[in-house]
C-alpha cells in the first residue's frame, strides 16, 4: 500500500510541476534613466495539484488493480493513462515554448541566465515524466505478457 501511495505522490508532484504555467510580465522602457521591471509568479497551484492527483490516480489504477486479477484491455489502459500523458506533453510544449521566448527576449539584459536554467530544469522534469510514462507502459506490457503465458499454459 505504501508503494502505491509513493507512486501517486511522485506522479502528482511531477505532473503538478509540469502543469504550472509561469505568469510573467516584462516592462521595458527605453529611457536610460529607468530600469526595466520584471515580475514573475505562479497561479493556480491548488487546482494544478488536484488535477494532477486525479490524473495520477487514474494512471496508477491499472497497475494496482490489474496485477494478476484481470487482464487489462489496451483501450481501458489507454483511457486511464491518456489524461496524464496528454496533459503532460501538451503543457510541456506550451511552457517550454513560453520559457524559450522569454529567454530569447531577455538576451539583451543580463538576466537571461535564470530563464535558460529554468528551461533546462523544466526539460529535466519532462525527462522524469517520460520515464514515468515508459514505466507504466512497460508494466502494462509485462502484465499483458504474463496473462498471455498464463492462458497458453495448461492448467495444473
């Protein structure tokens, strides 16, 4: 039970971090006496965690419930995994393009380093998410393979 809880927490935190879209506003004035203003923040942390928890519990369900009792059908498996995977991939593309554009715009100033590092950290988070997706897929393939072997072997 604690292993399943740890998987749900890991998947929830990972997806919630990927879901977070940074709220950025940059005001640049061309007056040399004034400096530019930069504001950044994150909105909707609670809703991101709730959505991430729901999608993660759906994604972990086939791994937990189908472990030898029921053969998971591919359509059911995809229906339960699809929200997590699609949300993760779409938000990664959206947020990485946003961070890339901000980094491109900030190349003139000296503060572009932090955005480049944020983009690298975001790509690392997506690497962990990709590992999670491949883990779920391999578990599905393993259970599908085990069930096929069990069906072919004669009953003893």
